[in-house]
């Protein structure tokens, strides 16, 4: 009688293993593909991380349940339970596979978080638009005062002026009226960089008119100008230098373009 009860109980334990094993086999491919979705530089659904973690918790719970039942069968009920090496091998292989997929997922997730932190740190750094240290300090000081509601500046115009060496040298010699907080720098032999702080919107429009007229002088043989308007500090989170250079490359001689 006791043997019959033991065999019936062993049978229920065997069924439990089979059910858990079937579940693990059924979800394996889906879990693997979800883990592969999370990779640096690759867009993925916003809920996929939570779903992978939730699913892996269930996988671990099922695997722990299987291990607990195996321990019973190999210990207390070893006299009536039959060994099943093929099934045991499949359980071990699935356990290893799930662990491996999740380890790759965690590795990629950490890499994504590192890249995100690095990007956020880069965004918080002031952009170095000028060669001169004092010029960059002056630009950063104006940036901190960029708030018309609190009596600060309305906007800043960042100006890149490119041309032939002779024209740029002539512009540099003649100079441009900047105002107290402006920056004027000969960045290269063929390039001048400037920044202008504007107290009101009309000053920004006036600057565009002045730069447009400058390019039309006959002593400016080759020249073009790109302007980037900064109205709040987050406008400088973009690659302003790269954006202005790409704009200049697409422009013709004596042309002026306001990028923003």
C-alpha cells in the first residue's frame, strides 16, 4: 500500500517536471529573440526590458521547481523513481541556454546605460566653439545669462564665416562691432567665428542684415556665412559645429543662411 502511494506521488512529481519542461521549451525561442532585441545602437520597444526581466523570473522559478523535484526523486523516492538521463540533459541544456541569453541581455543593457550616461555628460558640457580659452569663457558666461524673463539676453547668434584667405584676413583687420559680450576670433586662415548676444529679437535680424551686406562688398572675393541662433541652453546640446560646417559646404559664394 505504501509503495502504491509512493508510486502515485512520484508520478505526480514526474508530471510536474514534464509540465515545467514543456513551458520552458515553449518560451525559449521567444525569450531568446526578446533578449537579442536589446543591443547598443539598436532601437527596441520601451517595454521589452521589463518583459525580459519578468519572463526570466518565471523561468528561474520553474527551473527551481524542477530542481527541487529532481532532488526529491533522487533522494527520498530514489527506490521507486526511474532515472531519465535524456530529460535531465534537456533540463540542463535549457537552463544553460536561458542563463546565457539573459547574461548577454544584461551585458548589452549595461552598455546601453553607459552610453546614455556618457551622452548625458556630453550634453552637460559647454561646447568648445572657439580656440581661445578666454573666448570660450566669455561665451559660457553669456550662455548663463540667456533668460529674457529674468532680465537676461534674448538670444545668442553663433556665426561661422568662411572664405578665401585674403578676404578673411581683410574682414579680420577691419573688424566687426560685437558689443560688450561678443566674441570675434580668427579660427583659421579661411575662417572667422563670432558670437553675438542679443537683448531683443530685432538685434538678431539686424545682425543677419549686416552679415549679408558684408558678403556683398567687392573686396570679399569668396565668402559665405552660416548662423545658428541659441535661445536657450539646451539648443547647444546638438553638434553646432558639425551642423554649421555641413551647412557651409552646401552653400554657394556670398550666401548667408540661418540654420536655426
